[in-house]
C-alpha cells in the first residue's frame, strides 16, 4: 500500500523554515525524507536507528549489504561514530569538509550494522548544501542518505527525479534546487590494513579528485573496483561498486576513442531507436543525439550526466552509444559511473 508523500518547498533554509522543521521532525520520529545535497539528492533517515535505515533499503529496493553514507553537519558529530579520528582523516576533513568527500573509518558500537551494510566500518561526510545542513541540525541525529532513487537507476539531481522514483514510497521530498556537482561524493578508505598501517584507498571517485587527494596525502591507492567489476560474492566496501549501477532502461555501450573514431563507429552500427550521447566536439551527428559537454569539461559532464540518462528513459531509447571521457580529474568519476551504467560493455575505436 502506498503512503502519502509530502512535497515540501525548501529552496532556502531561512525562508522555508517550516518545511525544514517538518522534515526534521519526520526524521526524528523514524521517517525517511528525500533531501538535496551538493552531489545528488539523498534519501535520508536516522543513521542510528536500524528501523529507519531498513525503511531506506525497502524504499529504494536496495540490497542490505550495500553500505550507507552517514551525513553530519558539524565536526563534533564525527568522533562518536568511529573508533578514532586519525590525524590524516582530520586533515582531510579540515581541507575538504563541508564538501563532496566521504571518509571511511572503523565504526563505533553506536553505528548499527544496517547502516554499515554488515561491515565493521562506517562512511561519513559533511555536505555543503545549506538545506541539507539545516535538515541535519533540525533532525538532531546523523542521517544515513544514499541516493534518493530506485536502486540501480540513474541518481537524482533534481527533486522531480525523486518524485518520479519515490512518490508513495517515502514520507516527504524536499523541493529544493538542482544539484551542482551531479555525481556522488568521492569515497576514501582510511581503515587499517593487515599490517596496522592506514594506506589511503580510493573506492569511488567524485568531485574531490584523485589528484587532490594525492596532493594532500601522498600515495593513494585506487581500488580495483573503481574501474573493474567486483567478483561474484565479493562484498562491496563502498556504495556504487556493484556490477551494474546508475543505469537507464536503455542498453548502454561506452565507446572509447577519438572524435573521428566515434563518428565512424556510429555510422556503421546505429539502428532505429538507438541514440548517441556525445561531446560538443563530436557534433553534428545524426539524430537522436544528446550532448553532455565538451571533451575536457568534466565538471559539465558530471553535472548533466544523470539527467541525460533519465532523458533517455523518457524518450523510450532502446540503446545508447556514449562517448567515454578521459578517466582523469572529475572525468574519472564520470567514467566510473558510465562503465557501471553500461554493465562494463566498452568498445575501443
């Protein structure tokens, strides 16, 4: 049976105080609410309440072994969630928080297993979006908040995306602005290895880039799961590492190569019902075609990515050939999302 879902205007935390207060009350009482962040919209619930996090999994249709990211609004909220905050973690937080960086550490007993996906670690970040921060303050508890979409589909970057996926499945959706970053946060593990050392490991790329992390920390290992799929039965240490993720209903093929190679490939294979999703430099191309930014403009690619993947669903596309970005800077985050949307179907031309 569907539940009533409230649509609450929340573009400004000062002007829309009533909506923020109601969202906070719903969350304190164990409900779940779609809220904006600077990355994508999140489906928030009390991170310390197993019943609330269970509702998140159920509303999304998300596997319960996929860990959730805990969102806080002040540094003082972090230490109770973890066994310790090592100096390198504190330094990263001072440099990149509030912002799109998630840090994984060994969890404290305060964090339930439903939040950590059964792992002995917890992922924490401090969003920069003012509405998100106001909601966390009003709720008075840290909020678990995976992307506010049905599991596996493109992440939501507008409140309308949340409405399309979750109306009747959640208690409320905040009608706030569009997300500026467009892809989920960078996820970095600082957990101890078998030798007791903390070797930084990138689990999911985002707007805080690998290059920035290496500048701050020195060596950062890129986890195999960033560019390859996990083996069957392998437990995901971070959200967004499953085999197929972020996908539209259309079959996605990722095409790597030059503008000339991409154009030739499309000329030889595109059939009715098949779309192209390309760079500005690839135009003009035979319609239907969507453009997601310049070849080097990875920030624009990230911001537009999920909205364009959802547009494919609205047009009834059967298949889409997407020109792959270079996997550097924020382009690594875009490429990471696209290879999962394509279920690792990649063609080199």
